[in-house]
C-alpha cells in the first residue's frame, strides 16, 4: 500500500509536469516570402543596328498585399509605338519583404520561364523572341517587334511565369507557347496588361 | 432450501411440459468472462454433471453444449487462477444463453498464470473487428486501406499514399482513432493529413460504428477506430513475429518485426518491442507513372507492463515518421492550371519510376507515450488511470524559389496531454459500469521561418469532461446508458501581416446515449444504440484565411461557427449459423450545424491568376445508410463472402448533396481451400471482385464530375507451412488483376490522375 501511494505520487507529479509544460508559443510575424507584389515591364527602343536608344518606358502591375481576398491588382497600360522594335526586361519584386525576385528567377533559370500570350500575339501585332544572357529561354529579357499596321490601337498582352517546368518539352522554346501547362510545373504569375498602340 | 424447492417445482413443470416429447435436442449456449474487465476467457472448461458432457470455450469465451435433455443440470466452470463456478440450472428451451463471470483467485499461487489485461470494447453498438487472418491479409497497407475491409468503412484519400478512414460518411475530426487507448491527436483536420499510426503495431483493429462521445470524448461523431496492440505476456514465454511484404507497383517493400516476452523470475512482468519500415517509389497507373508519389515510413513501439492479481501497470511508447511525396501536377498555381489538368484527365508530366521524393512533400513525425494503471479495490471495483503525451510535427514543403525551397511552407508542432481517471464496477449482480473524468490539453505552435502566413493560428485548448455509464446484463439482454458533460476553452493567436488576431472561445455540451443488445436465440442477436455526439468547430474552420497552396483555392474560416451536434441511431442484426454468418447495420445520423466548405462560386484575381473562393458554412445534415456483410460455406472447401454499403447524405436546408460522400459499393469473393486440412486453410485460393457505383448524388459545384463506376478483380493464393514447428504464412495477391484504369470518387487526386494499376504482392509472415 505504501508503494502504491509512492507510485501514485510519482504519476501525479509526471502528469502535472506534462500539463504545465504544454503551452503554445507566442505567434510571430511571418513575411510572406513567396508573394510577388510588383511586376514591371521595361521597354527600351532598339534602332536598326540593334543599339538601345531613347529612354526606358516602365509599366507596372502591383498588388501591395500580395494575394488577398477583396483586392484586385492595379495594372498599368503598356503604351508603345507601332513599327518599332523594343528590348523588354521584366522586374519582379516582393515589396512586403523588400526582395528582388528577378535575381532568384535568374539564378533558377533552369526551372523558370516566361510565356507571352494574348491578343497582341494572336493578331500578330507583336512578335517576340527570348534574348536572355547565355541563350537560355527564360524571358526576363526579350526583343519585342511591334507591327507597323495594326487593325486596332487597343489590345492586350498576357504574361505568364511558369515554375518547375520541363523546359525541353516540345514547343516550350517558343515564347508564345500556348500549351505551356503541358510542360508541367505551376504558374507563379498570370496577368494581362492592356496594350495601347500609337 | 426454498430456492431448491422452486427449482424442483420448475423442473417438474418443465419436465411435465415437455414430457409428451422428451427430446434431447436442447442447446445451451453461453459466454465466460473475466469478472474484473468483462474480457472473454478462452479455454475455460464447462461441464454439465448430469449430462456428463463438457466443452472448452473459444477465443470469444463462447461455448455451446448440444443434444441436452431438458431438466435440472449442474454447470461447473473451471479456469486456471480463477474461482470455480458451480450453479444449478433448469434446462428448457428458454435457457439458451447465459453469461458467467469468473473471479480471479485472491491468493496468487506459485505457478498460476496471471493473464494479461487488455480492455475489451464494451458497447452495445455495432462493432466490427479485424484480426487474425483478415488482418494478416491487410499487412503492408496503411490504416485507412486496411480498414476498408470492414463494411461501412471507406477511405477519403489524396493519392495512393494518403488515406483517411471514413465511417458512415464521416471522417477527419468527426471520427476518433485510439492508439492503444489514447486519442490520436495530430493535425487530423486536413483532408490530406493521414493518421499518424502504423497498423503493424496492432493485432486487432476495431471499428465502433456508433456515436461514442460519452465513452471517448468529443468528436466521436461518426464512430471510433481502436488500434490495439496485443496484450503483454505475463509468463515466461517469448514470441517473435516477422513480416515481409513486397509489391511490384511502386516497387514497395515492408519489413516489420515484433518481439514479446515475459519474465520467469517475476511473474506478471512482460514486454514487447515492435518496429516496421516501408519504402515505396512512384505509383504506376495502368498507362503511366504518377510523378513524385514515393514514400518512406518508419515506426517503432515498445511496451512494458506488470500484472498482479490486484495491480496492472503498463508503459507504452510509439513513434511514427513518414515522408510522403505529393503528385507533382496536383500542386497547381492557379485556377487555369487546375482547369487545364482536369481537362487533360491525366498529369502532364509522367516521369519514369524513381524512389526519390521531391517537393511538394510532407514530413510528419508523431510520438506517443502513455502510462496506464489499474487497481482492483475489490473483486467488483476497479480504479483506472491513464495518461498520454503526444508530440506531433508536420512539415509541408512546396516548390518555392531560392532559399525558401529548403523551408517548409507549413511547420506545425502540436503537443497533447490526455489524462483519464475512472472507476469501473462489475458487480456479481447484473450491473457493470464506469464513471470518471477525462482531461485534454493541447498546444499548437507554428514554428517561425516558413515565409508563409500560417494556415491555422497558434492555440491552446483545454477540455474537461465527466462521464457516467451503466450497463445491465441479464441473460440474453444487455441494456446500457451513459451521459457526459464537456467544457472546452480555446485561445488562439496569429499574425496576419502586421495584425495580431486573437480569439478566446468556450464551448460546452452534454452527451447521452442509450443502447441495448438482445440475443434473440442462439444464432440471432440484435443491437440498437441511440447516442448524441458533438464536435466543437476546429481551428481551421474557425480561422482559415488565405490561399490553400496547391489547391487553387482561397478558404475563409468563420470564428462565429457553432458546435456541431449529432444524434445517431445504429441498429445491428447478427446471425451466426452453421454454414453462414450475416451482419446488417442500419443507421441514421441527424447532424445539426454540420460544418462544410462551401464553394461561393466567386473567383478572385491576383497577380498569380484566378482562384476559387470557398467559405466554411453550417447547415443541418442528415446521413443514413446500410452496411451488410455475410459469409457462406458451400462445402468444407468452398467459402463465399459478400459485403456492401450504401450511404445517403443530404444538406437538409438547401436540399443539396455534400461532396466526398462514398458511392454505393460492394465486394464479393470466393475462396477455395485444399490440402490435407482444408478447414485450416493450409492452401487457399481467393478470387474477389469489388464493384463501385458512380456517385450520382453530386454537389452543385465540383471541379470535375464524379468518375464512372468501376469493377476490380483480385486474385490471391495463400499457403501455411510448418517450419521448425512454427507456422509460416505465405501469400501472393494480385490486386487489380485486369489492370483496369479507374478513378475513385473519394480520392481527391481523381481530378488529376487515374488510380493505381495492377499490383503483385508477396507476403511472408513467420511467428516463432
């Protein structure tokens, strides 16, 4: 009986310890690292000898909260001149965390790729080719040629960033590859810019 | 003296009554139980002096004495270490079923065997158990898959590696899983969170189909699953079991070893250690491999116990860890990705076979430690104590950029303490019952550094319950009733951006049940159980806010959700004849304020594309259905079985159907035994056929329509050999023999891929 008392005391102590030591941690602020808040398309004219001329035109799409219900992103219209050739570069940032995601995409060029779709390509207003360093098909830098005769001044361009895709999938080397989903991976960005052609 | 006289009179009356046809064709059936815990006693000797016949009880404590003449008899029951029972009884057609309880000898004699203590399920509700041969056949499968062998149990799965048991249409937080008597507390709210338990640790899987909140606490709304390891040995006798399983599909292999032994020096002291591991690669559908569907799993458990005539103690520890690959293409970036793959009907990427597990994946570990003690205050009263500690870690990895890829997007640590203190009484009269208190404390923390706003907040939960149950047993009749009261507090906190969100919530509820069992005659028994259950809303239902990564869905919780309350009525009819058995379960479950994830029909746009918007809502629901299973012996060699289940579930407020309710299904098969002793199943060929109907009762909104009906054929051969005087069981099974391409409605990956193709499985079990 004495033993039993001892044992039960030990048991009680153990249980009390277990229950007392079991408290949740205080919550901490978590900066969403994966979120893209700003996408900027930068255009600079290329002359006939493929030299950069003139000033840089910037068009931005932003969603300050990242993905949040009830908020829609603000997207500026891309305004370009007909019959000209541009170098387009894309900058991607996470303003919440103050992070330049462009660099990360460049580092992981083998797992990322931009595709360019929408009416500007369907109606052949634009033609585009990858111009990234090292000849990889990535799309952070491209050459965009605007047709000199377009049926309308208002159009749109869809920009898609795929992550973790099979870049050697047949057709994936084309920046206008509409069946990009077949190359696998998932979408990190999918946004449509209005395009105004003058 | 008077009693004897009455007996004599009664004997005379009955003799007179049957004199005209003095036929000696009566059957006396009965059951022998341990007085202290109502467990069946196997191998007790039952002797009728007047008829000079005797019989030994079977594993369930049952005995049957046949061809008896009416009249007065003296029944004598003996079992080692227990007091002999000697009673007079009058045999007539009405005394067909009796229950005897044997009391342990107070003085432990040297050399007397002390039996192990394992709690038997004492309920009048419908119960199905997998053990022995049936469990052996399921070895190598997950808990969910194993339990599919029980009629009325299906699985809610995410691919072929994650499966959650579904009882009568309910799963996750609406059923309970007990690992050796302790409520398994992981992150069970998630549809893709499989129970953290390895069925290899069990020698018995029991499904209780009734609402058993009173006995086991809140959330046991649809039913309870008991995963029970074998009882610890109490004598010097060691057993070792080795299981090897190999599969061609996924090129999967299992190794499981267990060893149990007792001490010769200290009678009553026993131990058991058990370990298992599993490794599998990409699953193959009939036409392609599912990318990144490999898994690896390891588990370990150990127990040590001491039993004496009055005191029983046990310490138990189990560890489970798993790494699960998630089908690459099932992880979609936005709604158009999702639509594209659903339209394609198969994954876009169909890589070759590999064991490598890439992101997305889950890494989960679970520790459970418990101590248990009981003390017999006297032959009728027993004091029980149980304490369990659990630590659950869940990490989920997505495909991410840069340094973040190495970090989990979800990193949860959950501690749970449970304690139970209760007294049981088992009176020699007709009453047994228990009363006690039950405490649960839980602390959930998001480990910092995920770079993702947590899906669920950090929280502290406390639950206290008091319960009382009483059962009356008299002859063929058992009546049972119980009540319980619970009080729960929940305090949660989380940062969303820079905003601190806090909530303090309390819930309370009472539960009652009423049940009965009636042994109609020696072959028919009827059970009925009416019980209430409740479930407080879970943290994800209260606080979800944001993107469900990979599912292209934004889910919104509601902190004002009410508790769910249910009333379940389960009726069971059992028949056990010479050649056939039959088990029929019919139930109705009325759930008030059933919480469900409702598609709002709205989408919302972000830089990442479009997402579907879902919200947690409450509505009244009504579930009802039937489970049927039966066996029939055509000859000594040829046996057949069939089982099936039907479930109907409706949102009675909007008159619509809920998603992910199992469709009608049945399974039937034939087995042919041959060899020297066919009844021992030394050589057996089994052919079975599973038929699954299309789910026609679909919700208004689903990403894809329900897949068509399918039929699968399985073929198996098993052989038992004698090897060094021990039994070696070998079996070869072919599942999905015809390599049928199909999709199962209850598999969330039906949107993305076909189910598993043909699989050859080789099993080896040796006990020595």
